[in-house]
C-alpha cells in the first residue's frame, strides 16, 4: 500500500525568511529567493530510554524536533554539506522496513497505515532526489586566435589538451569538457566523438551537391577557391577522397550516405581512453583535424557533431562542464545553431577576447555581437555573463608607455625615465668598450711588428752600445705596462656596463609589471563601461520600436556592468609557472605568483557557479529527511496519556478546508500567470504580427542587392548562410518590438506573481496552525507532546513553499529560453517551399526570377507565417506554465498529506486498543529515532 508522489525538485536558491508583503506597484519585485529563514535555534530530538518489553507503553517521548540547522550553522562548503547528507541518508534504509511493516499491518488503524504509506513514498522521492546529479554548463565564446583554447587548457591545468585544429574545421563542432568519474587509474582521460545521424548527413550532402552544380557552365579547374562551390568540393572530397568531381556530381545523397567511408560511422559515438592528455589528443585529433591530406584517407571532421573530453581536472570536479564554442565572428549557420542551443542550457556565458581589444575604445564594444546581446536579453541571462581579457603578458613596453601616457603613477614614470637614462649610458659604454677593444687590438698589432724588427736589427749589429742595449731592454717592459693598464680599464668598463644593464633590467621589470597591472585595471573599466552602454543602447533601440511598452522600470545599467565579472588572464605565464610548458624562455616580468595570471581566480569562479546549487540540493534532501523523522516522532510518542486532543471529525474538516484553500492559492497563481502572459505578452505579439506583415515586403526588397550566387546559396540553406539570415530579418519587427515587453514580463511580472503565491501560501500555513492552537481552548499548545515537532514541521513546509516558488521561476526561465528560439523555426518552415523553388532555378534570368519568387511567396504566406511564429512562442511558454502547474499541484498535495498525517496522529482522539497495537511498532521506530538523534545533535 503505497502513496503516490512526484519527484521532489531541485531548489536553485535556498529559502529565505517568511514571505514579506507584496511589493509596491512601482518597486521592482525581487525574484523569488529561497534564502535561509532567520529563526530561533531549533531544538533537537533527544534519545529516549527503553521500557520493559512487555509494557504496553513505549519509551519516553522525544520532546525535541529534528533539524539540520544548528548542526550545519555557518557551513558554506558544499563538500561539508554533501558529507553530512551521506551520513544521514542511511537512516532512510533503517526506517523503510519499519514503515513497510506498518503499512501492511491490519492491526493498525487506517490513519496510521496511510501515514506509513506516505512516509514510504517520501523515502523513495528523497533517494531519487539525492541521487540526481546537478550539471552546470559554462559556454566559452571567442574568435579564432583570441586565446580561448589556451585559456581553457590553463583552466584544466593542461598544456594543450584541446585539439588545436578543431575550430578550423568547417563544421559546427563543439567540444565539451567534463570530469571523468570512471575509476580507471591507468586511463584518467576519456573522450567521446559523436557523429551526426544519417538524416543529418544526407541533408548536408544534398546542399553540398547543389553547391557543386549551381553553375552548370563552370569548370572545376577554373573554380574560385573562395567560392561556395570550391568550399563544398573541399568538404565533400575530404570525406570521399577517392571520388572525382564528376562522380560526385552524378551521385545522389542517398548513395553517398551508404558509401563505406561513412556508413558505419553515421549515428554512432566513438569512445577512446588514454593515460595522458597528449595521447587522448592524438586519438581525438584525426576526427576533427581539417588539414589537407596528401593520401586517399577519408577525413571525418565534416561528420562530427560534438566532441566530449573527460578529465580529472580539479576545476571540473564539482559538476562544471566547460563547452568550447566558436566566437560570433566564426559563426556560419550551423555554428550559430549549435552555439544558440548550448547558450540555452548554460549557467555561465564566458566571452574571451585579447586584452588589447578590450582596452581599445574602438574594439571593446565588439566583444559581443548584436545577436549575442539580443539572445542574452531574450534569455534573461545577463547575470550569466563573464568577460575574460586574455594574453595579458602580450605587451610591448614602448607601445604601452605611449598608450598609457598620463595614466601611470609618478614612480613608474620615473622608473621609465631612469631606464631610458640607463639605456643611454649603456650605449655610451658600449661605444667606449668598442674603442678600447680597437685600441688594444692595434697596440697588440704594433707590439708584434716592433718585436720582429728588433730581432732583425740585433741579428745585424754584433756589438750594440751599452746605452742602446739598455734602452732596448726597457722597451718591452713599458709596452707590457701599457697593455696591462688598458686591460684593466677595459675590465672596469665591462663591469660598469654589466651593472648598468642590471639596473636597467630591474627598472624595466618594474615598469613592465606596472604597465600590465595598469592595463588590466583600465581594461576592466573599459569593458564594464562598454557593457553598460551596449545594454542601454539595446534597450533604447527596443523601446523605440514599440511605442506602448516603454513605461517599465529602467535597469541600473551601471550596477549590471559592475556585477559582471571581468578577468585579465595570462594562460601562457600560468602554464610556465605550473611547469606545463616545455620552454627555456624566462618568465614574463610582472608575474610573481600564479594569482597574478588570474587563472586560479577564474578556476574558483567556475567552481563557485555550482556551490549554491550543490548546497541547495543538500538542504532540500536534509529538510525532507528531517520532515520524515519529525512525522514519525509525532506518531511514536506515547499519546495514551495525552489529554490534549481534538475531535477527529472537526480536525478532518479543518484539514480538508486547509487543503482546499492551499490548492486555491496554487490555482490563483497559475491563473495570474496566464492572465499576465495574455495581457502583457500575447496581446503585444498579436499586434506586432500586423507590423511584421506590413514590413515583410520592404525587408525582402532589401535582398535585391545581394549577389545572385549568394542569394541562391541562402535559399539552398533554408534562408541562412554565412552572416545572412532571411528568417531573422523577417522577424525583426516582432523581435525588436516585443523585446522591452518581453524583458519586463519575465524580469518583473513573473517574479511578482510568484512572490504573491509565496506570501499567500506561507500565510495559509501560519493561519491553519494558529487555528489549531485556538481550537485547543483552555489547553496550552505547549502541553501537547508533539508541539515542538509540529512547530518545526511548519517551518519546513514554509521552506518547501519557497523552494516551490523558486523552482517555478526556474521552470519559467527555461520556457523563456525555449520560447525565444521558437520564432525562427516557424518562419523557416513557412518559407521553405519558396526557398526550395529558388534553389533549383537555372539558366538565363534566374536571379530575377528567384527574387520575384521569394517576394511572391512572402506576399502569399506572410500572415500565416507570423501567426505561426507567435503560436510557437505561446506554446513554449504554455508548456512552461503547465510544468509549473503540475509541480505546484503535486507539491501542495504532498504538503497537505503530510500535515494531515501529522495533525491527525498528534491531536485526533484514538481508542486505547489502538495504542496497544502500536506499541511494538513504536519501539522499533524509536531505535531508529535514537540513532538519528546522534547525527543531528
């Protein structure tokens, strides 16, 4: 006999204090936040002693309530919470068999058996919740050459784990990096290469073949290497190198899908393992390397959908998955689709750009494309943004001193002047040394020649005079003395030169360090300044596009930019310091510790993304365990001597009324969500379909300037090619027009409705409990043996309500992301027949015919097209609301069932025989409660 209950959900944010009053009309409502309630320290259950086995009464009742709060007070480390949860989870294993016996015992009253069934269901739900893993995805965006891959490698404490040629592949390949949980000590690295399906490759091949035969008069040998046909040929020949161009153009997509080169790969996943990063990279690289090959070996990169690499990197150990995505300047249609889908699942969006771009006013604004900013706004994901200014070690002092002129401290400027003075003295000394070196060489040469002459003269003169002999004998000594003096002076100058060079190096290192530090500071300021401006400009642009929707509360743009983390990193220096790079080069000046590279700070930032979620999960599980233990403790107390009771019928009526009212609160919340969506969002979207219908022809007219070949390529790819997206352009009147309303609806209106539900539901709980106290009449509630447990259960129920509101917000946030991506597919679906007709046009005058066709297709289908887009969006949001409704219904049902069991077992009058039958079961359960008390004390 089991009670049904849905899976308890993840709480993203922890419960806060009891709900506050609704927010004023013009005040921004806070999103539903589940912070810890501020309450008096909870009392804990105390072990009870045992009575004689034959006695009908059980152990003395536990007068304390189970709570994890005092035990875990001030604990913030997720691992501490996870360890404690693992310690108390076995209590469920001990309690479950006792509850099962109670649920099947015919001697117990139905109310007790029903409660036991409910406890069993709660135990199952808690186990499932405890086993459910959390995943935090961080998407890293950055253009080729911006240092993105190097940054990720440094984050993982690797030299070069990521395949270097991955992003050069002309396909939409993302690389996922996750923790390797397998216990394979010999192979700590694992990778999965997932290939696209047969249908996906068939569609891709069809497009490539159409590119090849787009111009029937074009000869392959005369093909422009940058043309669409040349790119298509390169891609298809990479997979089928043994086929010539004629065979390819005469083949069908069905034939090529069945080719031996691809037949066994499509739709499969290749798994490899390795003992080192270099070996796993070598095994993965053949599947993603886009280098041209000289042999007939087939390349696989066009077939790869995603690469997953699993490592033991510390930064990934807490559940973070880092996804290496292409930057917006590298996006083609396929890459854009992949990046958009990953952004939908990301808890963090990291954008990498070289620091010299970030500090430059002309390029800092290009850190994010308009499409990224728009998607972040539609997703409500501004808070997920992190900016990484890479390559901080890439600095030239002369250029830095010029660009930072007037922005450096006096000490640095003086050090620079002193260094320049040192340089001048060094050059002067080098000239002096050069002159001394030449003079010494000349002196040595003269001395050598003079010696030869003197030896010859002595050979001719047999009897030199005494004075002459004396003079000649003294001459070499004088020359030696002069040479020694010259050498001494030379050594002195060399030592002086060395000293000046040493002083210059010390000064230059000081200047180098200060330039790096100051540039980092200015880069952060520039990035934050341009972020604030870009957010403001986008909002103003959207507000101007929809006249009636500009009355919402303005954002605090400066605060938004201040809250955006900005890191200035040097992955190269960090890898050098960690001994990851094999290089003889000295460390770049200006980096004394690893922290100066900011890679350790970025690693901590990644891990902190999961901490709140991990702690929230443990609190939810622990709350559930405490709730079960309190419910069991309420029943297990010796109620035979209690005089504080309420008539069963009266209590049942009160509980039924409470459940009905709580359900009404939930339904009222759902109704308000639907009403807000209709009046604030759907009505606006409906009005904008008329605007889009009017503008569609004007937008299509702008396509007349597009080159005929490019126009055809766009049509062959469903309206999206390179940086052209016909579908998005047709939607601009709707997207620009609804943006401000959309943002306000999800940021303010949803939060207000859910806050209102929290206030109403928690107030309902308090009112019911106070009503029960009033029904006791002359009896003091404190006289009731289960009073402390009921008080604690009330707190736990309020926490559940707040978690429910937070989870509802999370579900709607996800629906928001789904809905924001539902516009374009609907337009593409309606436009596809028109695109397909244009794609097969050939011959003279085809460009004119294509343009006329697309205009006519839009004219005939534009009303249906935009209505379909809005319908898709509405469906996505309604699915989110339905999920909230279903979850709210089940959670309210669980709360009502728990409260019914608790209050009936604590207060309802029961016959003496019932107490006698329960005694044996209570004794067994009491042993479990005593064990539990030891954990929570």
